[in-house]
């Protein structure tokens, strides 16, 4: 038979153990709060708990209207960005065409400068300049706007074919075709041939030049102005072609 005093004694011991555990737990919680407060993380910890609670509770996040508005704003931005890319590509293409045209015009000017001055100033080729602004350009031969051939058969125009990617010739190949059908083809590897490997009706750039002359009695004393125009012939319908005009002044002195 159990002794009542023994039972009361055990119950008293149990209550002491529970109270001691509660006291220890309370002390541990106070210690944790003190440590978190000292490190500045206590408020962050509370905020994190509140945020987590709100997300679970369904009171946070975006509404459907907000999501649709954000999507529309993103679409408008992407459309504007696509337009910027298209403009940049067009500008880059125009710049490349002008650079190529300038190089071709400079090349022709240098070739004309190697011709004997007496031949350039030959009075037999000259005709009155209808657009003359004075004695320095009263005579002319050639044209920047049309294909001209002098009475002695000298031509003042040609056409140029430039090979592109996946073309009949390696990219960068240049063929200069003269009015009499003869041609010169220069390839990127340095090889040169006197043939035209492209169709006869193909043209990338047209090139024309004119020689303006003063009116001194002796042609040797005349002052010459040489101009070369190179125009891109690969433009789309309705768009103005890119063209470059270069000038140089020559004298026999």
C-alpha cells in the first residue's frame, strides 16, 4: 500500500522540476532578446516574421491589375529599344557605304593626278561650262551627273562592283568595269585579273568625274579643278542614295 506522504513528496519534486525548466526557458529567451537587440537584428527578425506571416496570410504580393500594368510598361520599353537597334543598324550601314564611296573617289582622284597635265588640259576635249561661275571654270569636260565620253573617245565614268557575303567572289572583291567592257578585279588576297566575274548588269557604285579649266591662252598655264562623284546604286526605292564628292586643284607649276 502506497504511503500518501511519499506521493506528495514525488509531486512536489515534479513541480520543482517544471518550475525550474520554465525559469531556465524564460532566462534563455531574455538572453536571446538581449543579444539580438545588441546586434541590431531583433527588429529585422520581427520584420522577417511579419513579412513571412503576411505572405502566408495572402495580404502581400501584386494584384492582377498591377501585373498587367507592369507587363505593358515592359512591352513599351522593348518596342522602343527595338526601334533604337534598327536605327543604329541603319546608321552603321550608311556610314559603311559613305566610307567605301570616299575610298573609291580618292582612288580615282589619285589616278587622275598621275595623268600628264597637258592631256588633262587638252583644249580639244574642252567645251564651254554652262554653269560657270568665273574664268577659273569656264571650260569643262566630263560630268558628275551623267555618263560623258569626249570626242577622242576618252570616257569620264565607270562602274564598280563590290562583292558581299556568300557572293560569286570572296567578300571584299572589287571589280571596276569600264564603258568599253574591259574590267579589272582585285581580290582581298592581293590577286588581280583583267576580267569581270559578275553579271554584266550588276553595279554597286557609279563613279563619274569632271575636269574644269580656266581660260589662259597657253593650256600649260591653266588651272584645273578635278571633281569625282561616287554614288551608291544599291539603295531601296524611295530613299536618297549616299554619294560622295571629292575635289582637287591641279596646276603645272
